[in-house]
C-alpha cells in the first residue's frame, strides 16, 4: 500500500519530513508522496530518509487553484525540488499566504482575539504559513480550546476573520507541472467529483483525481471512481495526514486509505502519454 497525500512541518504538518517517512515505514507503506502546501522544501530530507529506510518518496506539492465553484486543491506529482520555475511560482504563492495571514490577524484583533503575526510565524516554524498556524496561535493565546474551534468561530470559510486566497488557474499550474514531467490530480472533491465537473477540469489539464480520501464516504468514492473510469483519468488517494488525526474526518492515519501501489505504476505510465487536457 501507498499514501499519495501527506504533510510535514515544511507546511502545516506536525512532524519533520524524515519523521513522516519513518511513520510510513511503521505503517508498512512502500511509497508516499510528500505534498506540502505551496512548497517542496521538505522533499530533499524526505527523499534522503526514504532512500535510507526503503520507502519511495515521490516529489509532490499541494497547490490551490481557482475553479468555477471557488477554490480547489490540486496535487502535483513527480515534481523536482530544485526547479527554478516551480520555485518562483511557489515563492509568489507563499507570499500570498503571508499576506492572507496578516489580514486574518488584523481581523482577529478587531474581534478581540489578539494574536500577532509573529505568533503565527512561530507556529509555522519556517514552513509555508497556513490557516492551521493561525488556529494554533489562537489556541496558544487562549482564545479557543482547540484548533477546530478556531476554524468554527473565527477563520473557517464564512467566519468573520476568514480571508480569501489569490488563486491561479488550474491551467496555469497544470502547464507548469506538465512542463517538468509531472502530473496533477484534483484533491478531495467530495460532491464535485462527477463526470460533469471532472470533464471540465480535464479540459484544463487535469490528469487524475483523488478517489480515496478521509472526507469521502463509500458513495462518494464510487461516484468519483466511476467518473474517473468514464473519462480515462488516473486515480490517486491518501490520508491527508498532518501528523495527527482530526475529529471531523479530513485528516486520517497515514496509510489508512488503502491505496494500492498499482496506482502509482499507472501514474508513472501516464507521464509518457499525451493528455487531452495538455
């Protein structure tokens, strides 16, 4: 079994990249993809650990893109960690993450939940800044009892301190990843994983879709799987593990989604095939 969606301290995970790989060994996995948000900084450490421990670490990254219904997360696979074009793109994305966190901190101050941007950076510990770091800063300051309460009360979509991202198009990210020999897969689509939605994404460069994810129940998995087969899309899956298992079902135990290693073989084969969306 493999896991193609997990995070480290390079973004909003709780364990260092090497520790993520060690956890993969303990889970009996043969391969993982480290898919930190808007950064590949954890890949060298993870891949060194993988070579030492006998676990393949596929270079990955989780991008945020704009789609007709709003924001979608896009998993890039087979990404080199030292590519100048990809890094320039990700530097801009991380800059927007900082801008967004600063605006959230400002809104929180107006709501009486005072935290400093420096507190958020402390929680990020050098990783790409995200809302979980703002949530952890709120918890550390005593404004909420736990991270989920921070989202529910302050920084979740529709809550008073929520700030939108500036999102690139799917086409822009797909073209960038394809130019480097990689593939892109739509993450945790839930009810949007239908033939109608996926066919539109496919015309913009989508190669695959994440069928198995903690937020997908059996019916959702079946719907997305059927759509992928109809459209000829590849299948991916993963736990979205951040070093802990949350209580609302969006992050699960590493390796829990039972993703077969054959899917990675099929993805590799797709790298040499022309895509209808390219």
